[in-house]
C-alpha cells in the first residue's frame, strides 16, 4: 500500500482525490478512530467552492492544511486495514450519455434496424453458449486425461512398493508430481495475469456492480484461467474446476459482444453497436449464467445465479436471452462429451459434474426428518462461518506478508505437497478395507488390504474432488467407516480453507460440497446406528443435505443453489429439504460473518454497492456525503484549460459538469450538462476545435463511431500532442456533453441518493442548490464509504492501495 499524506481539511474529513470526478480528502471513521473525529463529532458544512477550468480556485485561506508524513513501512510487510476503500478502482459508465450524437443516431435507426440489432443480441448469446460449452469440454477432457495419468503412475508405484517396502518413495513421487504441476499453474497466474487467481466470482460480481476491475475480461485472462484451473485440479489441490467456469463464460461474453479483440489487435467490424459498458454488462451476465450451466448442467440455476449473485441491473428481456445462452451452453457440452465418450445420441452428460440420479423409492423422506434437515442447516451455517473466519485471517496474513509473486508460488507448491502428504499418511494409517466388487472406484488402492479389497480412505483422497462427491452420494451403506469420514472431513476442511486464496485458478464449490457430503454421510451413519438401521437413514441422502448445508454456509446462496442442486441431481423431490437447509445455513452463517465472496470483495477494498443503503443512514444528506470542490468546464472552453485539467495528476477526474458562466462577473450560472474524460480525450485527439471548423480544416463531423472505436482503452492524455497555438483555440462541448445529467438537491437524504445512484447504474451524480448551481458531486466511493458495522454506522477511509 502506498503511503498516504494526510490533510486536515475545512470539513473535519480526510479524503484523497478520487478518480471518478471529484477532489477531496481521506475520511475518518465515525466511531472516532479517524483524524478530526475526536470530541466534536462531524463538522460538515456545505462548500460554496467551485472550480471552472482554471478561472477560479479555492481560497486556500479557508483550509488549514497540515502535512504529516506516514513513516515508511518495512518492505516485507504491507499494512492492511479492512476499513479502507481503494482509490485505484474506477467505475463503469453504465448510464448512456444522451448527447446530440446519440440522439441523432437513435432517430436515424428505423424499426427494421432495431429488429436487426435484437437478432444480433440473440446471435451473440448463442455464440456465448457454444463457446462456453466448448471451453468446459476442453477443461473436462484435459483434466480427466492428465489426472488419470497421474493417478495411474502413483497407483502403480504404490502397488509396487507395498510388496517390497519403501513406500516413502511413493510419497515423494506423489508430492513431487503435485508440487510440480501446481508450480506451473501458479507461475502463469502470479507472473502473467494475477486477476485470474481464485474462482473469479468476486471479480465478476464487482464488474456487474459497476466497478472496473483491471484486466478482468481480457482474452489473456481467459487463457491463463483455463490453463490454471486444469493444472490446479490435476495438481491435487482441494479445488474444483466448476467455479472458474463462471469467470471464463464472462470473458467469452465480453469478447464476442465487442466483435474484436484489443489484445490481439483484431477488429472484425461487427457488433459495433454494442461497444459500450451498458450492452457489455448484459452480455457478461449471460456469460456468467452460461458458465454455471456448463459447470452443473443447470440452465435455470445459471439464470438464477446471475440474478442472485451477479447482475446488479435486470430486465425481463434480458432474462430470456440469458436462459437461451444457458441452454445452448448445456446442450453444447452435452453433445460434445457424448461424442467423446462414444455415445453420440445419448445426451446424458449435461454438466462438468453430474451428481447422478437419486432413487426416490430408497431415498424418500418423511415429515419427521424435517427437524433433522434444519439441524443440518444449522451445522452447515456454523461450519461455513468457521471456514470463512479462518480464511479471512489467512487472507489478511497473505496480503501483509506473501505479496511477492515468488512467495505466492512457493506457498502454492507447499500446499500441494502438504495435500499429497496428508492424503498419503491418512490412506497409509487407515485400515478401512471394503470389497472391490460392485464398487465404482476409478483407482482402487489395495495397500495393506486383503486381495479383492481396497482402501476406503483412498476413495476420497486418491481421486478428483468431483468423483469423490459422487461416490459419497451414491456408494451403498457400509462403504465407509465412520472414523474414515470423520478424519477426512477434519483434514479436508482445513486443506480447503488453506487452499482458497492461493495464487492459482480454483473454485470453492466442489471442495465445499465434498466436505459437506463427508460429514453429512457420517451424520446419516450415526442416525442409522441410533435408529437401529431404519431405511430412512440412508447415508447418501444425508450426504446430499450436508453438501448443500456446507456450501450454503460458505457462499450464502439460497435460490440459485437450491435449483442448481435440484438440476444436478435430477430430482425435484428434495427441493423443499434443500431449500430449508440452505435458508437455515444462510441465516445462521450471517449471524457470525458474511459470505466468502463478499468477504473477499471487502478485503480487496473494492467500492461495492449493495442493494440498499445502510439502514441507519437517514440522518445524512447529500451535502454531507458529496465531494467538493468540483472542477467544472464552460460550454465553450479553451483547449489549453482542458489539457491542463486532464493532465493534472493530483486530481484524476473522470466527469466534469458543464456550466454557463458570464465572463464579466465571477458568478456561476446553472448546470448545463456533464462530459466525461474519455469524451474529452477523443475530442482532443480529433482536434475538434471551433477555429478549425470555421476554417474548414475538419475533414468530417465527429460521429459516435469515433468514440466506440476508442472504447474500451481510451488513450492517455499524455499521448495526445497539442501545440502551443492549438492551446489558444476554443472547444465547443455542447454537441458532445450529456445535456440531461441526473442531479439531486443537497438536502436529499443518503438512502434517497443511494437508491437513485444504484438503481440507475450511475457513475456521477451532480449535487445542485435551489438555483441549479453545482455545489458538489456524488460518486461510487462517496456512497460505498458508509456501511453498518458492529458499533453502528461506520465511515471508511480512502487510500491509494
């Protein structure tokens, strides 16, 4: 984290400059722990200050500025405070700028053209589904072959040394293979594309919320994600390949919808209409749903996941297109895998993981079991909260001490070696031998068992996590010793907790299901002992409920997870108990800590806006929340002034109110519009100056296409050359500014401002007085700073992290 020079300002608040179009200082906490907050409470007063270009400046006599130097930290530790918001994250422009160019283009498009645009949307959704399904097939086939090769080599080695002694060599071989494979997977993530680490679900949630996460939907990220997740699973880590499919689908959607690749510098000259943040967001929602659908064979669950966990903005037309993309994704995966497995007409592989069908006759449930399911939900909520709390402290440790890429790779290798060692030792020490006939174990290890038997502990450890889950669901009663399940649950819980957050591409879905299936099956075996072998205590049924409880307790999903579990098992019978278990797990887990994804978003200091403002924030008004002073521009502004403002490194503004001003007086007239930094850069690049237009030097009139061609990587202002003569020219912003920006009076309450900002997907909200004069600007970080803590309403600090 960079050192931040602190200022004591006129308002009693500290705030750094924010990139979204306002200047200010870093904010103290409301609980009195921040500078300027002791004793007197909040001393917020409205600011009359306004900067128009470089014409008027803030009276520095009104500010008492005390510069304090933060002591330099040791380089081997990065201080981190979870009560911070990072200034490095910008917002996306989800609100269309309805300037003259936009309105003229929309008016020119007739009904037939609109229908063509709508058809293109459906074509893009179909392409998203097909490519996401193909990527899922590639991951599944490569993992199956590489993991199978590894397990066969290790199995042959163990069988060989069991007879003549020297099993320590088998342990060394297993640990070395795991560490080597994971090392490659971690190297490409740590040194090439760090944003590809983890499942990617928190990053996609932030993107759909309106936060610009650097590189999150790049082609390079997709390549590293796919290769990384293959190597993580093959390397034997406690991870699953399903979670990263959501991120992969989102990247595919973002790329296809633009009709070009900025990474490859290829423009296919198609889908140009969709080159803006609003359209891109909708397709990314479809990509996330297609990823879930491909992972679990759950198209409806994919739509609900995108609605519940991902999309911050939704409409009815979008729902149908997303469902279409999900169905195409499932069908593509199903078709390709059926051909690959030699059953060309048998579409029985709808997802990367298929939990298998549960027999209704053997595994029905009665009314007496409802309280038992609720109790399992409580256990899942408690265990999920414990998992999240341990992972929280581990992530804090990683942020502070393991921030160098080389250390991150070493840690990943260490975890891979430890996972192999723990698995080997537990298999070695286990004496749980089961008959091999009739079992579905892919790689049965005999070890010290008699001929015709295999080691039951190896079923759980010596396999990919997906197959271990299915075995725990469907193996007949008596396949596992209670001690085996108890020890496996305990060890795998801590291994999975340690693994999530490593610099590797990996998901938490399958490890959570595996932990829950293990303790759920143990719970079912215990019940059968207590009820003397009654039929309703089938361990497979309780393994399913335990898996749902554990996953719900960790990620806190309800509606989408219920449908995903129902679709993945192909059984509607368990819909009600699964729903009960998930709701209970969420309620219990939320009492202790928040969900895993929300926790990691908070630890990254991302300005994430939840659905509602904090419930106790009605006492705050826009005047207290807004940022001042605001840098404004005149409708006809000097080019040199615009260049100087954009080049000012101390205030990286991205939105500027446009006002009318009388040159004869210092009085500022009302708000006339809003223009973005990206628009100004395009205008400067094309030299759209008043004098050049009068001299007929402008070759053609600027169109929206010029702005879309520069999207999304607008050139920096330093790359645009403006001569000394051109600096004296004037630039007319009337045609390019948004003449109807959203505004709010300074007396509006924070919840009202929050609702307007959040529901409309805004980036800038101008605060005006009763004369329509600009008095401040509200951006994402102004609203995200306020959250409900344990001691009431907290105000987070802003820092350059």
